[in-house]
């Protein structure tokens, strides 16, 4: 009988490399001792708070004052008139872009709906404050008192302007914010999560056209609250307001690309998120 050397120990390929190489990138970037869920909730509350607080502020400021930011280029006067309420408005788009990038489309849309409810709450408080008895009203007739200059008390003037601003902004807000969120995620899918600058600016460019046009048209034709010169044609004046507001917001959108990159670059590791990962479980 021939001796067939069949050492079964050789059947165990101890030196054979494994088929699935170990990916240590997640292990090195995620610290299991850190409560990332708590961090994600905290950052989401901060971004939502800044968004909603800014939204409430701009609706109160609204169209209470118009700023003349006109400038001169090569001897050509470029008119730029923007409402003071426009100043904080770009911050809301930065917040929605950050939430869209880090928390996903659904979270961003939820925040937009909460913003709408906040607008309604602001309108309710302004309405309630105007119908309850108090200073600035005739105790007998309940009518608002007018001074010798024909002006109402400050609250009622702010109330009237805020009603016009909120009514216009509620329509524009829904259209523009949902447009911004949808377009942001559209470009995110198209670029496979790359080129943050593209989806940030491309979404904002379109949504700001929607927002600015709607605000100006509704404020003028429905609230009749724009400082329009009755001796001049209406549409050229409206186009100046639309173009001024859009250019201003566009410049701010371009400027906030840098802060957006810095914020995302810092917050992703802070929140324990991998590239293109979204904290949808927050």
C-alpha cells in the first residue's frame, strides 16, 4: 500500500488573505464613547432655533423701512432698494441648506412647515394685541387714537406693516423654501453628493427668484405697502424692487458658500457622520 502524504493541515490556508479587507475608516473616525445622538439633537435644535428666530424677526421688521444701497459702476448708477426685513433672510436659507445636507430632505421640510406655523402665530399675536383694550385706543369707541400728525401709536403702525409683510412672506416663504429644499436634493442626487457649492448656489438662485418676486408683488397688489411713486409707472418701480432684492440675496448666497463649507466640514465629524450620510434618525 502506497503512502499518500495527505497532511490535512495543509488544507487550511492560514496565510491566505481574507476576501473582505477590513475597512478601518469608520472605526478611526467614530468614537463609540461619544453620544452622537445627543450632539445631533443639539445641533438640530440650534439650527432650527436660528432659522425660526430669524424668520420671526424679519416678519416683524418686514417693510418698516427701505434701505437705499444703490451704487455706482463706471459712472452708471445702479439702483438697489431693499426692505430692512431682507437683511436677516439669507440666514434662513443657510440654515435650511445645512439641515438638508446633514439631516436630510424630510427634516428640512418639517422645519419649513414649523416656520409657517410660526408665521401664523405671529399674525395671531399681532391681531390679538390690536383688539384688546389698552393704551392708544378710545375707551368708548374702541377706535385707534390718532395724534395731531395723523399717525397711529407705534404698535398699530408696526402691526399694519407686519400684517402686510407676513401675508406676503407666507406665500413667498412656502414656495421659496420648498423650492430650495427640493432643488438642493436634486443637485445632490445629480452630483452624487459632490460639489456642495453647486447645490448650495443653484438651489438658492432659483428659490430667491421665486421668493423675491412673490414678496414684492403680493406686498404691492394685496397689502399695498410698498413706497410707490404714484406719478411714475408702477411696473418699472416694481422691477427695481424685485431686481434689487434678488441681487442682494444672490450676493449673500455666494458669500455664505464659504461658511457653509466650513460648517459642514466641522459638523460632519462632530456629529459622527460619514461623507454623504444624513442623520435621519435624529
